[in-house]
C-alpha cells in the first residue's frame, strides 16, 4: 500500500511547480483511490503518466475547488468514453446534494437529450457522519474537522483515518488549528499528514498555521508531515520537530 501526493500546495498554488494537494492511495493490486479531485488534477495525473481511465474511485473531503473542482472533468471524460464505467464517489452524506446543486450542476446538468444528475456521472456512495467506507480491504474512517464557520454553522472538511498494513494514518484534509477537537486522532495515528498554512504576514483562520502547529508537543510533531502549504515557504520543519514538508510526487510506502 502506498500514498502518492499528486501535489502538496495550497488552493492558490501557481509557483514552485506544484499542484493542489490531491493524493492517490494505491493498493497492492494497483487499484487507485483518488483523495480529492482539484481543478488541476488532470495535469498532476498526467505528470505521473495517468489519465482519467486510471481513476475508478474518488473520495471528496469538502467542496472547495482545489478539492472538488476537477470532478466535472472526471465525470465528463468517463461519461463520453464508452469503455469507461462511472467512478465510485465517496462523500459525506450531507455534502451530496450541495456538491451537485452548488458546485457541479451548472456545467453538467444539461446533456444532449437528457437532464443529468450526479448519478449520471458517478456511482455515488454516501458516507454516514461518524462513519466509514471500505475500499480494497481497507476501512477508511471519516473524521470531521473544523474548516470554516459559514454564518452560524460549521462548514467542515472530512479527513481520513485508516490502517495500511501496520501503519495507522491520519490525513486531516483542510482544518483550522483545533487540537482540542482532533488530539485523539493525532494520538491514534502513527503518521499524520496535516494541513499547514505558511504565509508569513497573516493567518487566514481557516487553515492550521505553521506557527500554531509548532506549539504541539514533540511526540505529535515527530509523526507529522505538513502539506497544503503556500508558495515561497521559508520555514524549516525538521528543525522545529516535524517530519518535513511533503513534496509534489512524494511517495509514502506502508
């Protein structure tokens, strides 16, 4: 089992030859789960020699464009290829309607001769809150994180916690710095891949900032790889006790 980072950059990455922080979980039988499908995913897949035909399973953590903006491309390419099957789409049950109504329907609703819906393009597999899904013998548990407070409600992202062979892996996806809410998951994991903002002059408040993560205990930081960072980062994560910044194309073998 291995995890490949197609990119490791933030939503607005245009420098450093990087892409959005989308990942591929690759099973021993070479089946692939795309973890998030950002707007530049066709380029990041192409760079490692893959196409839409290699993606039959996709997990979406939340609805921002760097995580879901490539679904139109993925859906259309499969739809108009008679040899391709609809990809299985794993997503939290409360995001299914929002994904179609507010993200995809404007460009994908009208087809020649039919009115489309999300199931026209994807085999939708809603994941219950506080739930999990099975993929190639692995149980992937979804972990709700605090990403944005939208008016009077939380608009979460859903991270993943899973065991690959003997390694327990926690991928936060997008999250604010909220150790009181997710410390238990830090403790469960042997390896953590953590959302990390690196801007020097301000904190957006919707991503964990590097300076905030530096306040974590040393044992937690030793398990933590940082990704989703901004272009032009200047920090030295190894010197501060972390495993390091994830690089585009980096492969983690479990």
